[in-house]
């Protein structure tokens, strides 16, 4: 598994599907039990190696920034349709 930022693509049957942010063709599956925090689709996380162990961190600011950007795009599209 590559270290770096991932997007939570989906959560099904106890498995979390992650897309590597630098190349979203790279997918990883992890059990939900790998996360010591609540996750949901669209969240951004960081996976790093520390002392040979995988360390998973929730990227709150980055997640909020992406969600705000998507909301802005959606509003722009809706406004275009109304004009």
C-alpha cells in the first residue's frame, strides 16, 4: 500500500474502498476495523508508516475543503440551469 492521501470511495460488507489521491486508478481495500475513528464516503484520510506500522489519520480540513468546493460547483450548475 502506498503512503499518502486517500479518498473513502465506499464502505460495503465491512470493507472500506480507498482511492489514492495522486492516481485514482489505484484502489485499496481495508477492513472497517482498521479505523479508530468514524468514517464515511467522501472523507479524506492519510496513510503513513511509523515504525513499520500503518498509521491512518483523518484529514478533517482537507475533507471540509473538498466538500465546500463540490458544494460551490453544484450551486454554480444549479444557477446556470435557472438562468
